[in-house]
């Protein structure tokens, strides 16, 4: 931002902007256009002057003001200044905040709309509060299309900070049944924490779909175009979701260069930006089991070992096997198995939110969170309507698996999940997310697990003590050791 840039749309001339936005990658550009479409004038900036000029030039009739220098950007915004950051999480956010500090005034607001780690958000809020500058950490989900048409927005911080952008956020958020997919979630890093868990559930759901696809591909030998209508049909039923919908579209896409399904020429290495890993790490810190989400994170790590996997495949040379039963039966089981595993995946994520709400004093409203996840965001699904209703009716419910409705759904689909996992094991097709969801279900509804033996072992080698089922207190055994 070295040169002054006074690019602006014709509608923006002679008027101060209502809000500023820094960061003009795809998400930032589309969010700026969304905000402008709701009647706001937006001052925009980014690191490259040419990007600003090109963006303004591409939308000459929009209420957009382009400024290269941060001082000029701030000056172009009406007071109190409201600035949304749409930049890469981490050092870039800190560097930008440091540049803005001397330019802002008491009562101004910075909104971090990126995927920042919630601990960083809380640190930044405290640092800026010392300068009487307000700070809001807002998770924004929906991808490029959602940013333009209406995302799900998860803001957290001081309530007075949220009130400064409340009307703006309601205006630009997705709407479901007339309700905006945005709500003030709580203090500190609550917004970015909820977005982090959203992304963890997203990892889990994507891995469940990938494993379902792999069983259709290798278990039944179906080409991608034949799978597309299967996913499209599932999207009309109980597993309806945005991710299932786009899976059908992805599988139907043909590569123009080769004439084969595009998915077949995409390298099998799934990248990640860290939010899934953060979810797993934080769950371990809080002692909350997330086996399906953890399995999804680990599956991406395994996918990155492409060269090693190719070598191992040549060393073991295990022949591919096909499902010997009726294809329609496996397809039916896969749909039911995905439904059961999805319930377990959402249950794990929501259990983490419940524990974090107590640990960090966020006072999260889980029913409200499920409500704003119903539209705009990546994990939006028909299942969330039921989840919202259950959590609003029973706000103290410890786990979705304890609800009568979800109990009935799992009892009706768990047999299919068992058959699918058994089939995958027999065929040698890895299903870490599906199998972990089944293990979570089995463990959660088991009254007595074998952890008693583990505790006995711990007492044997480390005198860690144990508790008994028949009396109160803590005990230690002088175990007999071999000669």
C-alpha cells in the first residue's frame, strides 16, 4: 500500500463510506459486493494497488471507494470507523492491526472476518481494548458464493462491538424461513471458536462423503457419472445437505481436456488450512472425544503421503475386491450409514461446543448456533432443522444421542452402518470416519467399557490408584510382580 489510489465507483463519489474492507481475494471481493448490494458504501483496500483498480473498474456503478494507503482508507470512512479484515489468519492479521492502531480513534471497530484461532482473537481484543478500540471476531462461512449471496456469520466479542455492525450483518447474512443466519454468540473468541468447530464438523462430513464415494467407486466399480444421480437422490431425502448437493455436481463434471470425469484426474491429496487440526487439538485439551473429526484430519494427513502410498501399494500389491452382494443393497446401506455417521459427527462437534461454553464462559446457545448453520454455511443440512428444534426444546441436553428422535434414527440406521463398515473392512477399503462414528456410537451407549483394565494397569506400573464400583474412595493395590 505505497501509492495513493483514489479509484472509486461513480455512485461513491463525494460520499464517505459506511464501512471499510481490507483484503480483496475472492471472499473479500464478494463480501464487499454483498455489503454494497444492501445499500452501503464500501471503502476497499488490499496490498496491491492494481487489484484495487481492477476491482473498482469491474464494478463502475457500485458504491465502492478504492484506497491504496491505509490512512486514506480510514479517512474515507464515516465515524465511528468500521473496518472488516478479510486477510489470511495469523501474522497478517496482527501486522494489519498494528498498522491500523495509530490511524483509528477511540470507539472505532475492527472486525476480523477470517479463520483466526480463537486464542489469537481474545489476545487481540484485549490489546485493542487498552486503546479503546473495539474488536469483533466473526467467523464467516459460505465460500465465495456465500460471501456474495449471504453467508452464515458467527460473531463474538463485546456486545457493544457487535451492535455497531448488527444491522449490516443481518442485511448481508443468509436467510432461512425469513430468519438471518447470524447471531451474537458470546464474549471474547466465541465467534471464531464456533467457526472453528463448524470447520471441524465440515472436515468430518467431507470425509464421510469421500468414504461413501470410495465404496461406490471401488466396492461396486461405479464410474463417477453413475454415482452423481445417487448423491442427487440422497440429497432429496434425510441426508440433504449442501455438501451432498455439490458432490453430485462434482461427480457429473467432465474434464474438457481428457473427456473423462474431472474427479478422476484430480490428485488425491486433500489440503487443509488448520481449522480442523485446531478443533482436534482443543478437544484433546478439553477432554472431549471427537473420533470422527479426528479421523477426518488424519485422513488428510495420510492423503499427503502420496509418494509413500504409491510405493506401499506396489510392495503389497493386494488385488482389488468387488462387493459380492446386490449393488442396490449396498447403495441403500450407504445412504443410511452416512445418515447415522452424520448424526454422530454433529453430536461430537456440539458436545465440544457445550464443554467450551463452560470452560471459556462463552454461554453459547447451541440451539441458536444450529439455527444459523441452517443457511449460508458449508455444513448447512436438513439435519440441522431437527438439531435446532431439539436443542431449543432441551437446552441442557448433554448429547444429541440422548434425544429420543435421534435415538430412533440411530436404531433404524445403525445396522446399515455396521454392514457398510464390515464390507469396507472385507474389501480393504479404508473408512476411518465411518468406522470411528460407529465406534463412538457403540462406546457412548456402552454402560461398562474396558477402561477398568486400563486403570488397573496404571495402578500396577505407576501406583496411579483406582476407584471401586462398590464403595467410595481411592485405592491402591500392592500387585504381585513376577520374580
